[in-house]
C-alpha cells in the first residue's frame, strides 16, 4: 500500500519515482510491488504493465514519454484559449441583453455563472453562513486533501452549531480515508456520511433554496442555482442516492465479499463489461489508475483469467454481477 506519497506534477517527479524509473530503464523492468511507493510513474505513463505477466512493469522510453507529457501541457493551454474564445462569444449577446433589461428587473437571478475559484468559494461561504436547516453535499473522487478538510472544518462546525444537519455522499474509495474519518470525528453535531461506487459530479444544496454544481471539467466555473424547481430536483436526487448508499459515519456498514469477490471488484467488473479502459474505470470509481489495475489483476486471478478478453467472458459466466453488495 502506498504511504506518504503526495500529489505532484510530472515536472516535479518525486525522489522515489526517479530512482524506480531509472532502475526500470537500466534493468528493463521492475516488479509491480517495487513501484508501489511511486504510483506517479504509472499515472504519468513512465511505467506500464507487462501484458504477458502482470507482476512486472516495463518502462516507457524517455524519448517517447517526454513528447507525450509536453503534448498534454500544450493541449491544456489550447483548451483554455478555446474556452476563453467561446465564453466571450457566448456572453457578448447576453451582455447586450442585460444592458437593455437589467434596469427593468429588481429580481435576483435564478442562475448565476461563477467564474474562478475565489468567486465560487465566496458564494458557497455566503450560502453556508445563511443556512439554518440542512446542508447536502456530494463529494466525488477519492480521499480529500488534509489541508482542504482543515480549511472546511471551522465553516462546517459553525453550520452544525446553528442546529443544521449535514449529509455527505462520498465514493467507496473514501471509506478508509484517515483524513476524512478524522474530520468527522472532530465535528460536533448532526453530521452523517454514506458512500456509493459512483456518484454525481460535486453538488451542494443549502436549505432547498440554493444549489451549486460545476459548469466545467476543471471546476473553475460553477453555477449558483436559485430556481425553486431546479433546487428541489437536485435535493430529491441527493436523497434518492442517499437511500441507496452504504453508511460510513457515524456507524460504518461493512462491505462483505462473496465467493472471494469484493464489492469494489464487482463494480469494476460491471465497467469492464461496458468496455471501459483502465483510466475510465479509475475516473468513474474515484481511484487512481494504479489502484484500478491492482483490483483488475486480483479479479482476473480470482476468476482464473489469463487475458482481458477472457476476463470479460468469465465475468459474464460467473454471475457475480447479479450479486448484491
């Protein structure tokens, strides 16, 4: 299991990653367990599984890896510029309309576009300070960074101290996250958390009067929704997912395995049947690609599969997708 490996970019390759990658280049491969302390190598495409023997990882040549990583940066810059152009073109006619009609309307907008993390966080802080009944949150992905939790703790505690209830939906990958569990242990008040294999994108609902959803993949744009029908729709969606979810806090319900297949592996099996890649599976289930591949390898070993194609067939024949978590 990886320990103390913080998130970093490819240009800041960690010391452990540099050592393991150099060894893989000199020896031609390394064992999978030897690279567990540096999952960044797989994430950045510097190491990849040996398709003939999943116990080994083989290195990607530096002259191949470097252009790929540079191309990723160039694509991100190009996407940002294209988004700026589209936003400008989209808002020009709207700004003209606003100039004509905003003076005639005293009502606050029911849908507001928030651009930039500072504006988004400010609007959420304002809504949280005004909440008096409940705060519903969907938090996709794996564990939340300790610094993010530390920043949220005083704000969330103030809400609970006013008598509000707080309900949070995470993905199953968060169930054993020590930072998240420690965060809930420090809270005093009516706070509960549950988990699902897959959840919606991030969602905040306050008192069924205002909701926030992301408006871009990188979450630099968000929508503040105050239309009663939309807010009620999102609140209803949350509670339907909540009833399907597995309790995590304050009392955690165990995830039991059946016939050697864990609930996480069944979730992965269903996505494999859909034809998703390892990266797509990792994104859907809120885990990194290395963890997803470890689960896939364990699932293949349990079912006795020797190839990806055979694994799909064995999943269909095993009946595991019909078992309930």
